[in-house]
C-alpha cells in the first residue's frame, strides 16, 4: 500500500480512486494500492508518496455472485465454475490488484471488446492488473497478449491467467507494434501515457480506453492526436469505455 499525507481535513476526494483515508488531527492520510495514482495524487496536493501498511476490509469479496456482462461474458467467483451457453467465463480475482472484474471500467472494456475482431491479433495490455482483459482477448482469438503493470503482484496474477506479463512500465518494452492496445488506468494518467499509445499501436490498430469519467473525456481525447473515436459507452456513475482507431499518417511527400 501507498500513502499520501494531505495537510487538510477532507472527506470528499472527488474522482480520485482512493482506497481509503484516515483523518488525523491536522491532516488526512490517503491510501492507494496503485503507485501511479498515488504519485499523481501526491503531485496534485504538493505532497509525497510513502509506503504504508493498511488493512483493507475485503470481506465483501466473499459474497461475490456471478454476473453477465455484455453479450459474451460471465464474470464469476472461483466457486462458480460453469458459464451459461454462449458466454466466456472470466474468474473474479479477489484481493487489492485492480481487475477483480467488479469495476464499471473493467465491464465497460469487456463490452467494447465485443465490437473488435481479435482473431489472430497481437494485443498489449498496459496496466494489466489481474490480466482479466488480456485473458478475454485470448478467448476472442488473440494469438498473443502481453501485459505490463508496475505492481509485482499484478504481473504474477496475470501470468496465472496465462498472460505473458511483466512488472514495469510500457516503455521498458522495445519498439514493437501491436494490433490492439488495451488501457484501463485511472483518469488523467492517460495524459502522461498518451505518447506510448502511438508507439505501441500500429497504424490502423485499435485502442480500447477506460478508467476515466465523461467529464474528463474531452481533455483526454485532445491528448490523442492521430486517433479517431469509433464508439463509446457510459457505465455506472459516468465511467467511459471507448474505442479509437490509430489513423494512417497524413504526411505528404514532395
């Protein structure tokens, strides 16, 4: 866990995906499981990121029940082994690593993935979490799914799903272009990662993006020159999941 000390007492943190907060006498200690989010949060509040040990109550995960998502998916806890006919089973992974299967952005990405032809495609999953989206891509016919995450636990969990995953940033991967890029990361982190999308995705490729709210969409889309939005859905409290195409170069020659 990671902690950021904010020099104010505050209960409402807006759209920041915090994992918890403790009010102290003159400050608030805000907790995160994702170091990238923690770093962005610390910068916004003129603070720094610290390592923290904080017990999170995950007992609610024991009460998970299977649910249908879109037309192709069946998200289920380990105890529920069977999926209805015509649906792919994806196991809900308990713990703090993002990608348990319950979040609206994960479900939104899965719905968007139904609109993409994955047969024979090479896929990169930036911020893979548990690897649930990469596993879904393989079930849809992808021949290769590579994921990266800054969390060691995430890379391990993704590998357990049969995903080729590594701990580290996307730019640790040598120049390689993929057919489909999956990116479900928090909000304005997309602004920092946008240059990587063009590097990793071949011209004509597909970008599936989520992790941000509708009120953040315009700013994020402005950071994606060369990408054209093809489709979008809203889930829950306004979480966006969208498909973009990597447009061909318009550079002219003499």
